[in-house]
């Protein structure tokens, strides 16, 4: 009897939409204020820097995914090219950081929709519903993501057009002045917004013609996200100004007339749900890959015989997220999540550097620039994010060492 396996059901369009839905998530509604606090109007330089580093990382991911079209993303690439420990560090950082992001997205969606007293129950309900969609099959995930992405883009277009027409637009130096450290910190925080293209790579076993589809989908999704974030950043700076933007808790709502603030609320809720949908799917596939190699408990490697999804892995992720949203508020984890993702892509770039010429699609310079960019942005994040990130990696290394010694 054959073991159930994931099925290749996604084409370029669906893979692109899943990546875009993961990037045009709550970050577009939440990341600009802390970035402005770090870099003032220089946040646009930070955004450009984050986009360059993301592009370098994307080329590495695309090149590796074409060679290793399996679930797990950089966890698989690190193991194959660098060794089991490198893969584990990347996978562990991704799973822990993005599980925390799942909780943050669920709580953010609830915060847009209901009063404080109802936010935790609604966040739990959001996790349950999203997990149910993912468990129904990857094509269901893709269909719902299409709807959510379309609605979010419509909401953003309405917000930006209304803000630009309503004004008043404030003449501003959109590129500074800001200190280098502040710009680097803003870039690290805004990198959180671009991390969603990893979802395409983690679905490597579920796309058709992966050598062609994955690189195209990653490039298209990242390009679309950069355009959206650049437009939002420019409008927010021109309408609110850097000082007001830095103090704002809901900048996209502030640029609207009082009676229209609900558009930003609905858009923020839908964006958060879209990001949550992609996150649960991506984390579940990475857990599946780690369980296959006994870096996580073996039963989590199961694939549902009819729906072809890693059902145990996704249910386990959902249960942990439910516990988190029921007990703690993780909406401030942008820095921590960025640290984990920057570590993840540092490993991806390092793995891509060593690929032979026959597998190479992009120059070495892209991977080297990506490595340096990831290291610099991680080091310049808020110190609390760096300390927590290093601590999480240390816990993971200790867990694997004990597991290997006792297993």
C-alpha cells in the first residue's frame, strides 16, 4: 500500500496569489508606523533596501526550489546543500517565528472587527476557520486566497485614491534625512512584509512544473507586493507626514474621512486573514518536512489520503496558535518574526552560493548580497527582537541535540 503524498495541483497564477496574499497582509496596515518611528521619512529608503534584500533572497529561493521541489523550503535546501544542522536552524526559526506571526495575524484581524472583550474568542474562531479551509485541500486555500487578495487590493486602492484626492498633501522630503542605523532598522521591520514569498517555496510539492512555476510565481508575487507597499508608503508620508505616521496606531484609517474608516478596518481584517491562511499552510508544510527527517515528532509527517494535505501538522500548528491567542498578545512580534525570517534567508542564500553551474539561474553576486543584507538587517533590529531571536535558536539547537542523544 502506497503512502499518501501531496499532489501537484497549483499553477503559476494560484502560486502567485498565495505568495501575494501572504505579503499584502497585516504588514501593509501595521509595519509603516514603527518604520517611520525608526527612520522618519527615510522609511522609503528602508523600504527600497528591504525590497533589494528580498529580491536577492527570492532569486536564491527560486534557484533552490527548481532543484529541490519539495515541501519545507529552506529547511530542505539547508539540509541538502549545507547539512542537517543548517537546515534545522532555518526550519526551527521559520516555524517558531511564523507560528507567533499566525497568532499576531489572528489577533490583528479580530482587533479590526470587534471590541476588545470579544477579540480573543474571534481570533480563535479565525484560526479554526482558516485551518478548516486549509484542511479541505490546497485548491480550497488558493480559491479563498484569490477572493481575499482581490478584496484587499480593492480596499487599498479605495483608501489611497480617497486620501490622495481628499488631501491635503504635505510637501516632504520622501527620502530623508535619517540616520543610517534608523534606515537599516526600518528596512528590517519592513522586511517582515516581504517574507510571504517563502510560502510559494514551502508548497514545492504542490505546484505543477515546479522548475518553471516556482521561480515565476516568486518573482511575480514579490514584484506586486513591492508596488503595493511603495504606493502605500508614499501616500501615508504625503498625507500624514513622518511624525504623525510614527505615532499612528491605524495610519490607513487616519487618511480617510471619519465616516469611511470602516474601509480600512475591513481591509485590515481581510488582509490579516489572508496572511493567516498562507502562514498556516506554509508552517504546516515546513513542520511536515521536519517531521519526515525526525527533527520534529514523526506522526506530524502524515498526509491525508484523500485531501492530500499535512493534516496532523496543520492541526498541531493551529492548536498552538489557539493557545497563544487565548493567553498572550503577540501583535508586537514584527521584529522577532523578521529576525527568524532573515536567519531563514541567510541560510537560503548560503545554500544557493554553492550550487553548481548547471543549476545556477542567477549570478553569485545576488546570493552574496542577500547574505550580507540579511545579516546586517537582523543585527540592526530592535535589540529585544535580536535577543529573543537568538534565545529561540538556542532553545531549538538544545532540543535537537537532546533529541539526537536520546533518540
